[in-house]
């Protein structure tokens, strides 16, 4: 919920509000729900969402002001994951909060905002009037934890104009194949197994197939983690102990190498983007 995120594919996280309602099997072990119960910050489920403080909302303006320094250090733009403890396109969040969020996005053109939702069916009606072909500094993404959820949700995201569209196949709880004959594909796919207590297993074949689909269809793959060493092919297929596997592959929870390689790519267009403002 702040600068310096530990999530591998972002630099910062920003939560305009907190609170959400579980809507899909991928929500079963929602870490934000666990956080809410631990912290008592917000009541989960069908309860009022809680807006974050005015001071907290200033953080993206500070990151934006430091953009030149970040670019000089890292050779790219900063990425902001919005939201890790809520869902931007949640119909239980007040529309005026979302309007304020998009005003903040417009005021921070040097940041790339990665908006990830499990409710892509709501996106079109919740975008600001000046969205046009998509703000240059917004990547729109949806979670699809398996094939059923991909098939249900992708058509909604595919119908919305955006600079970058992405899919988070995490937690992967079943196979997911990108159809060979689709009219449109995501620009980027994050892939990862579930971690933590009670995590559901991930078959290595799911990751290999998803990466192969990405390669064939021009989608940038980002393999984040196996979730647990029990899923890691070094353990499942090469009979290493989890401790031995960790010695070889320590990237991400449960390791993050696929057949000896770290596969962590980003959509090229955005990496090379020199866009300086919302469209
Ligand atoms: S949509 Fe996301 S934040 Fe909301 S309950 Fe599901 S996993 Fe948690």
C-alpha cells in the first residue's frame, strides 16, 4: 500500500480505498481480506468501502515529481499497482471516489497506472468521459485464475480501448490456454501459483503452456512464482527437496524459474513509451 512494493511487477502500490467482496474462486484466499481481518481497518464483504486518507493520496504526486530521477536510475517509467486491497471497478465503491482517482491519474502523467480487476464487465461504464482510446498512462488488467474465468472476462476487457491490456493468471488454480483464433489478445500476461496457508497446487504444465501460448501469440509473459516449492518442477520432476530447490531457484515464493530460466517480460510498447500524459 505504498512506495517500494514487494510485488515483482510494480514499483508502488496505491489503494484509493480499501474493502471488497469475494466474487470468484480466485478470491478464496484473498490476502487483502486476511489483512482486513488482522488489522480491523475495514469490514470485508458487503460493507461500506473505506477511503484512504488525503495525505496518502499525495504519494503518487511525489512519485510523479521524482520521475526524472527514477528514469535516470532505472531507464524506464515507474509502475503503480492500483489497487491491492480493493477493486477499482467495484460497483460498491462510490463513483465520486473513482472520479477522484482518475483525476489523480491525469495529474501524474509520468506514472504508469496498472489497474487490475476481477470485474471487467464494469469497466466500460466506469471510465471517465475523456477516456477516448485509453489514457496513455493506464494499463487495464483483469485476473483470470482459470479457463472459465478467462472465457467469461476477457471479452469485456477486449472491448475496452486501452494503451495496454493485461491478464493476471494468478493464483493459477486450473489450466488456462489462450484460444488460437481469438480476435484480440492481451499485451501482457502475469502467471503465478497461489502462496500461503491452504494454497491450491499449480501444475508446471499450466505455466509452460501459458508461456508457450504467449510466445506464439505475441503476448509478453511474466512468470512471477510457483507459489510453493511443492509446485516447482525441480521438486515435482527432478526429485529435489524444497531446500535444495530453493538453493537453485530463490526467485519469488516457491521459486520463479521455468525450466532453468526467469521469464519476466513486460509489454514492449509500454517499456519504450515516451508518453507524457493522459490521452
Ligand atoms: S476481487 Fe480481489 S480484492 Fe476483491 S475479494 Fe477478490 S481477490 Fe480480494
